[in-house]
C-alpha cells in the first residue's frame, strides 16, 4: 500500500503554552503514529525549535509554512531552508494560497522556493489550486497546469523528496470542501500531467488534498484512489479532530 501523509498547517496560531498543550493532547490521542502514514505539524517559525523539542521522542515530522528561495545572504526578514533544517524541520509548505493572496507570491517564486527547500534537504509541500472565479469560468486545468509546470519545470528529484498538495482556494478556510469527485478529478489531472514528464515518478508522487477537511468528510475524500493524504488547517488545531482525520486515512 502507498504511504499516506497528514500535514497540519497551524498558520499564525499558537504560543508556547498552547503548542505544548496541543502536542500533549496529540500524544494522548495517538501515542505513536502508524508507520503507514506520516503525520507532520507546521507551526509558525518562532516555535520551530520548541516543536522539535516537544516531538523528539514522538514520531511526528515538523515543517514550516514558508521558506526563502535563497539559502543565505542579504535577504532581510527571510528564513533560509537551511536554518529550518538545522532547527529540526523536515518539510516546508510552498506556495500556499494565503501567501499568494496576501504576500503576492507567484508561480515562479514558488518554483524557486521548492528548489531551495530541496537543496537544503527539506521536503517541499507544493500547493496548487484554482480560485472560485477560475473554476466558474472553466479555467481550472489551465491554472493547475500553469502552476504545476512552474513548480516542476526545473525540479529533478525523487518522488519521496516532494509532496504535491491540491488546495482549491475556494475551499480553504471556508468550511466548504471540494466534493470527493472534484478532488479525484483534479488529482488525476495533476498526476497525468506529471506523467507526461515521468510516468513512474507520477505514479509514486504523493498528492494530498487540502481545503476544509474535517471529521465528517475525511473518509469520503481519502477513499478516492488518487488521494494520498491531507493538508489540514483549522482541524489541525484540535488534537482529537486531527487524529480522527489521521485514522480515516489508514
Ligand atoms: C490550509 O490552510 O492549507 C487549509 C487546508 O485550511 P483549512 O483546512 O482550514 O481549510
């Protein structure tokens, strides 16, 4: 069976006390993650070190929500993927729609960030997804294809060094997830598009879904054949919900 992934995006939430409480609750709900499915949590940058300490003897991966597209240099306010690696991070979410929307990140920058993350030894979780307007005007595949080509155009890496996340913008933080059929259709489209370059890589590449996944819809979404896991926002802040969603993947 293909390995599954559940990645929690904590966004700009948390503090020292609540992070500790959340990890303690996670441990209580799930003493050790299952080897068939990797669980990852992505706190805000300042808490990376705290999370690495808290999860030292717990089989949960740590990631960040963004990284610089440079490894070092005069880039005020940026965080190098090398620094993330040194502080215990192993994953970096790249091109999240909130960064596209509020920080003006574009496809080219996303590709460069993914490359820098790989160079530093991190696993990039590359997010692609269309807006409601793009879907309504029948441009979903044009947009996904463009984003995918920008990210994967010059990346040469193994299938286990990269994760692709389909995150339709209209489903993120809205409470309205894509239907399992839409998720399957778009995951299949993404996989086929990658297969044009490399069939074996495409078949093995994890493609996860994000956008209002919750306890009530997790089973149906994860039962789709091309869904290899989830990227979870608000439900990742509740240990019981996050673990229930995790178990739905197994
Ligand atoms: C996300 O931020 O990537 C996300 C999927 O959020 P939510 O689950 O809250 O829609």
